[in-house]
């Protein structure tokens, strides 16, 4: 058995910015970027022609949004601004460590997270004391695909050395995390099976 876990909303809770465009704007301005007056409009537009299900790294989106208004900014500046803007407080959910270790007792265990912000997943793992608990960590910004796309689950499976159909994926969003079913795997919804009960659920799997 190979088990993958979603991160945000499953293993940890985080406080996201209520107005991400505004927070990103402040970080850009602090780095000398002249943010356009209609930044909120630009931020909400699509600027990268990506295939359905593909992940667009947020720094690339921000740089293109600025360019669409005639503002040139080095992509490293955009990256640093985005990373600084998304620096949330992290709370590890009850039973997270025990659930991950219980899964690890049965085979390879990985993380599969939708996240367009570079560095956010590693930082979150450090702050929640979950770093080092996984055999492999796969993020959408790293592999290029977001759940529920099959390629996201295929990337996670490859990192664990198994077929996608061998995955049991634990998450909180049936629309995204439930995509594992389309590649032949099993989905466990933590809104139905809390992390504190996951060990028993895994033991019951044939």
C-alpha cells in the first residue's frame, strides 16, 4: 500500500491573506515595483495560456500581470514578493503525525499538494514539524499539474515507485483529491474519516 496526503486543510490549517492581490502589491512596492492602478483587475485576469489542469506558478502569473500593464519586473523580484506575501501562520491538525506514521508503517508515504507558491510547502512542513515524515513530496508547482488531473497523481506515484492505481490518497476536497479514483486509486475524505481514525481505516483496507 502507498499512501499520499494532501497538505492544506488535511494535515494543517493555515491563515491565507483575505486579499492576496493587495498583499502581493505591497510586497512588490516594497521592492521598488510601480504597481499599476488597476492591479486587482490585472491580478484576476489569465495571463498564461496553460493546458487544462496545468499549474501556473504564481510568480510567473504576477510577472505577466505586471507586463500586461507595461510594468517590467524581474521574475526573481516577483518570486520574492509572492513568497513573502504568502507566509501564513500554520497549525498542525490533531492526529496528523500519527496518521502519517501509521501510513508509513504499511508502505511508502508521500505528500501531494496543490500549491502555486514556491517554497510554501517546505516552509509549512517545517513549521508544522512534519518535515522528514514523507518518503517523497510532490507539489503542483513542482510537477506542473494540479489535482484532480491524472498527471498529478501519476507524478506522486512515480516518486514513491508505485503505479497510480496503488495509491490511497487522503484529503479534504472530493473535487480535487478525489481525482485519485480516476487513476484507479482510493480516496479517503478526512471530513468523513478524521485523521485520528485513519489508522483503523487503513487496517480495514483489503
